[in-house]
C-alpha cells in the first residue's frame, strides 16, 4: 500500500495524516484507547517491526472526563533461528552542523546505553564502576561502586589509592581539603613537620634515621641478650668473654645494658664492650679496686646494643 502526498510546485508538498478515532466520554472500557499501527510484514512470527501510536486513554470506565496521554511504541522485530533481533535507528540529517535527536523529558533504558561520550553534570548517575573513571573525573562517593584507583579531583571517595586533591576520603583519614601533596606518599620521600604518632612497629628498609637537627644518620641497630660466665674477680684483674652478634663489624658503636646483680659481690667493677671482629662483640669486666677482691661473681643477662652509621 503506497500513500504519497503530492509534490509542491513553488510551494509546500502535501501532508499525509493518519489519525485514529477519539474515545467517547461515556466509554465503559477501563483505560481504553484507539491505536494507529504501522506494521512490517512478518515471516515467522513477531519478526516484523511495528510502530504503534495510541490515542488518548480514558481514566475510568464510566463518564471519563480525565484522560491519560497516548503512548508511542517503536518495536523492532524478533530474531529467529539464533539470528539477531532488529535494530531501531534514529538518524538526524547531515549538515553543518549535523542535526540532533532531542529527547524532552526523562529517558528510561532497561538495557545498556553506549555512546562515544556523555555530557552533563552526572549528578543523577549511580552504581558507576570506579575502574572506568578517567583522570579528571569528579563524582560523589555515593555514586561510585568499587575503589577509586586514580582521581585527579574527588569530592567524596570511599577509597582512593591516589588523589591529587580530595575534600573527603575515608582511607586517607578525611583529607579535609588539604592538598594530597601534603600527605605522606609511598612512591617518594616524605618530610614530616610537627609531632607524629606511630601505633605499631616502624621499619626502615634500605635507608637511615636522623634524630634532631644536624644529627648523625643511623643506618642500623642490632641487639642481643647474653649471659657470660665471669668468675669472681681478684683485686686489679680483668676477664673477657666473646658474644655472637650477626652484622657486627669493627668500629661499630656498642653499648651495654647491665642488671644490678652484675655489679654486686664486692670490689669496684667496670664493664666495657667493643666489636672485636665480624659478627663478634667482646665484653670485658675489670675490678679496678687495687685492694678488695670480688667475693661472689655477678649474675644476670647483659644486653648488647650496637649502632651502625
């Protein structure tokens, strides 16, 4: 069936209007309406495309003064035998600039929406996958599903591995508008100003620790408890004992921690220690009293602390 309006001659072409009949205000059918339907021929069932334009809907089954607006439906044909279903294509005219497809009002899609780009403030978006956000994206944490790995600017982010700036981020103790460059980072050296509190252990690997302005860097600290068996010392005599401390080297700084029981028994005892060879610390105790002997030998573990610079 071909319906063709006449062509214009120095004027407009003819119009074609296909219009369904209006409903009666006395209709007894609930939500009844008329339909204009353009249907493509079917081969195996619902495989022909359909364009349906509905007339006004009655609001009730009796004397319906109120009427709902009619719907327009574009339905592509179903595919059979494992073949694809039909597509619906809206193509604006080409030109300079090209035409556009305008939607006035809300647009609801039950499937995926794919586009070369999305423009707008995005405030209504939810369940956005964080892994798909590009650098420079600004979005609220309540809209994001998953961790934010890289965000140039994040107003709110439940988690953020890296953020050039962020007003609030739960895993960064709420940055509070402080520039991220002022926070400690794992990939570069950091300079901390003010008091710092560390709960738990602090490990420094491959670096050094400097305490105070102009302090000497400490590159390592070793410590061990030993219990050497020194005899009771006669007056003006000394005894030595070697202890193993892995990592010790000649010239390292050595300090001893002595229990009070090592200083008892008489005489005047003096302890000293030094790194005598690789992995070895020598402890020496002397009774420097020239007249009084130590009556009983001291006991108890001695702590050796060794510092490397």
